[in-house]
């Protein structure tokens, strides 16, 4: 296995390239590059190449390889704490994605999402090339249980929003070397925002207009409201409940059913917005305190503590990274 790296003193982050010339090498490489996976192939000879860019917790990886299968099993899932989504863009060849009792056949240009916290199988019978964007659940301002309705569903690259997003993602694959530093960080998160828009559109298309609103629909509406009001330091459960004509008790119940709380969701979304802004070159002249206040954190010391707890380093250190 050969990995090509630029010198450590290079002023920009290099695209990482790793090549496997045997299936044994590929099996190790794939699990090390994503989440632990079981990899299968009957080929006597095997070759595969990964080109990747890692930006914080976002990974953008171009995969070119001979046909094989990857499986995410319950045993492997039990070893992982962080929850990620993967979005696949099929660039060449054909693939089959299986998750949540659904199966999607992917042709070039097609997109599909899957969740690393539940079992899945991804199979390619022949040579293929695909782009994988892997990002944590909390990078999306959508409930994970809503995204679960879209797993292993083909999102065509030649219709609807797919006609816009598929070419954008393909350009990412062709220009991984441009995704360096703060500009690359911004572009990568722009891609996540575009994906969230596509998911929202797909969910609205699939929703039956004759079916009364569910807790999931209410949760989606509330989260969209929170997202729009994140910068308000006075954002509170009471105000959110009033804006949706429900009691605070019902509000807490809706979030409890999604295995979270109102306060933790607000805090997490604010931290995520702060993290993006701290790496945004356009906002480089703003102090850490100004960035924090923009998203409702008025106590600088408190912000620094919870940012470090969430991301492992103080915001000032993260900004210089």
C-alpha cells in the first residue's frame, strides 16, 4: 500500500492518496479511512485507490476500485460511538446500496445516503468510481429519524435538485486539491447545506398531504424555527413552544422521543455554527467573542469551556488549526 504525502511544512493541506495493490491491503485501507467495515471480494487480483480530504469531522473521499462489497455489521457498529451519515455520488460503474429493508441501484450521477449507525451493504459488481462525503449527524439541521426515511433511496442526478447537486459534488471530486484551509472548510460545509436542502425537498415530496402531522413533522418544524433563531440569546423552550402553539411539556416530550432535549439541541446547533464561522475566511477579522455572541453565547468563558468539551480544543486554538 502506497500513501503519497506532501512535506509536513507545506502551507496547505494535501490531498491524501492511498493505493492498494492487493485485496488484503484494500480491506485495511477502507476501514481505516471510513468507519470499521467488513470487506469482501472473490477477485484473485485487486487494485484500489483512495483520494481524500479531511476537514474537521467531514471526509470527502474519491474511491476507484475493482468490484467488491462492504458491510457495516452490528458488531462493528457496537465499537463506534460517533454517528455519521455517508452520501455517495456514483461517478462511474453501478452500485447497490441496502439499508433499512430498502435497496437502491445507483448509476452514474445518482446520489444516495446511508447511516453508519445501522447495518448496511454496498456492493459493486465491476470496476467503479464513487465520491463519498461522510459527516456527523449533528452537521445537519435535520432530525436523524427524518433522514432515516431517505436511506438507501436513489436520488437521481438528472432530475429535481439532483440536477444541481450532483454536478456540484462531481466538481468536488475533480478538485479535491482546491479544498484546502478555511476556503475548503467553507466549501465542504456548503456541500452539507446543499445536501440538507435536497433531503428536505425529498421528505416533502414523500410526505402524504392527506396524513395528519406527526411528531416527526412537528419536530422538523421546531428545529427549522430554532435554526432561524439561533442568534437570539433569549431563545428559550417557553418561546419556542409558544411559537408552535404547544405547551412546554409537549415540546420537551417531542424532543425526548428523538433522544435529545431542547436545550442540548440549541447548544449543539449554536456550537456547530460557531465552529463553521471560526474557520470562515470571510469572518477572519472577527474576534472569537464576536463569533460566539453572533450565535447567542454572551459569556465568553462559558463558550470557551463548552466548545472545548465538544471539539477537544479551545476556540482560539481551533481557529488557528
